[in-house]
């Protein structure tokens, strides 16, 4: 039991020291990092929206073709 507590306390201390080190050595401010992350997330979401819109149009065209409302494309 003593070995487990010793290991856990060492792991927590190491994690705490690592977190402090990262905060002190990060070259960018938190606001800058959040801004870049927000920009990247927005770009990925927009790309997903465009892809889903293209796929929706393709599926609608296939549906209309199957119903016979539109001539088949070759």
C-alpha cells in the first residue's frame, strides 16, 4: 500500500511540475492560442458544412432520378 501511495504522490507531483513548466515556457498567450484554435475549428466546421451540402444535393438528385422525376444522366 505504501508503494502505491508513494507512486501516486510522485505522479501527481510530476504532473503538477509539468503543467507549471508548460505554462511558463509557452511562447504564446492564452488568448492567442484560443483565437487560433477557434479559427481552426471554424474552418473544419465550414468544410464539413460544404461537404454535407454537396452530398445532400447528390442524394436529392439520385432520389429524383429513382422516382423518375428527372431524366437519367449517362
